[in-house]
């Protein structure tokens, strides 16, 4: 019509297929999550990182249904901008603002994940099982002291586990574990996450430095495919705990090995795996997985 106006937008056309490939090769996905909603301060910090390095946003997608709590940006890193530097700056922003930021290559591997492995204590559930067992066994204070020594680095994982398990000696295993299982507090969203992943065809496992009776209960409740954890030695006649573990202990290195074993059984590459955990004993597993999520 007579009132219409035409605006000319300058555009740059890539002539070279090589340039287009280089651009795709440097594409990354930045996923940002903050509850109850993303704040303007968080977004401003994110955009300041992008702006400081002349990073181009190719695509933006809202991932949350109601509040704007999760956004995903597909970005192109300009040549000369190192991925490690952007990763470090986003990590700093995440810690400063209390916002979760995931930074990963936007390639085919991102869409080919098939196996998700979770830690249990303080990840799928909100408790530490050894502390719960200690509470019902009346040795909470002693176990807490050993835990603190382990956190200071005075004891390694195996030594601290052995010392804490020894304090449970003489108690009825079924009685203790029944009380703990009845009082499990699942992390909000864990059930929905696992049912969604299962519907999408993912295989799931819990690999825990905790104990098998609880891991199996978590497996049952969340519908997981595998459960690995430590086994406590029980007298077959009396059902009393001996104060020792039985079989191989789930150390940080064994967690990583179990991840590789499950991937092998499921016929998928390590790059197709996701590992989720909250503690230092999860670090080898998080590094080995295609995507490691520090919870």
C-alpha cells in the first residue's frame, strides 16, 4: 500500500563452502538454567561474554514450559577465540550468579547420546546413605568425624569407607536398610527426568559409592536399567552386619570402569554417554563420559 516502507538489511553472503564448514565446525550450544526464572543480571552477564568476543548467536530456543527458566543459544565462535577461554568465563559467570550453564560442541554427537549414568547420594536422592545408616545405628557422630577427615584429605575414599562401615558392625542389616529406604528423599524432578529419558529410549544406571540395597530401591522407584553399589557383608544365619564390605569396592576408578562396561554391553561409544555426579569420587567418570554434568 501507499504507507508501506522497505528496509534494506545489509547481508554477508558466504562464497566459499570451506568458510561455511569452518563456521559450522566452531558452533557450540550454550544451555542456561536458573530457577525459578532466569534473571536479567544473568542474561546480561552471558551477553557480555558473547559481546566481548564478538560471538554470533545463530539461534535461540526456550526450553522451559512456563517461566523463562531455561534457554539454549547456538553460537559461532570467531576464529582466534579459544573454546577453553569461553568455557572458563562461562564457568566463572555460573559460580558468580548461581546459574547452571552447559557449554558443548553443537555437533552430531550431541544428538547421539544413548546412556545416562547417575551417582546416587546427593544426586538422585538428597541424602548420604552412610549418614542415614549411621543415624539409625546410633553412630552418627563417629561417622561424621570420619567423613570430615576424608574431606580434609587425611583418608582416601577406600579408607574412609572401611572405617565407616566398621562402625555398623553388630546391627541387623534388614532393619537398618528398611528404615533408610522408607525415608528416602528423591531430588525434585528426578522421577520426571528418568521417565522422560526412558520414553526417549535412553538406558539409565545408578553407580554409587553407597550401598546396593538402597541403590536397588532407587533403581526400582525411578525405573533404571542398572544399579551398582557396594555390598555389605552380612552373617547368613543372624542377618547381622559384620562391619566389612563384600566384593569389589565402588571407588572413583571403578565408577569410570563400570560406565565403560555398561556402554560396551549396550553397544554404544563412550562419546554417547552422559554421567551425572556431585562429588570428587565422580570426577573420573565425568571426564570419561561424552558429557559430564557436575550436579
